[in-house]
C-alpha cells in the first residue's frame, strides 16, 4: 500500500482535476458512440478516461505517482 505523500490541498486538486478529465473522456466517448466524431477519437478518449481514473485514485489514496518517483511537485 502506498504511503500518503500529499496533503489535503493536493488531494482536493487531484480530485477536482480527475473529475474534470474524467468528464472530458466520457464526453468524447459519448460523442464517438453517437457517431458525431471520427472513429479514431475513441482511442484518445480511452487514454483521457484512464488518466482521470488515475487522478481520482491518487486523490483517494493521498498518493502522487510523480512525487513517488522523485519529481518535486507542489502539494
């Protein structure tokens, strides 16, 4: 289990950012499903959705992957 390496402000920022990124990924997926965008858009949509999930998990765990590998990020 990763140890907490961000404070409450960092968790909040990651949660809000994750929710926004998640919404963009889902919106792209819906637009693809409705055939309003080209078929290749599903792949960036999946990538954006995965990044959103990652941010939400980091917020819930209080753990930042970038900080864990030594990148100095603001909390």
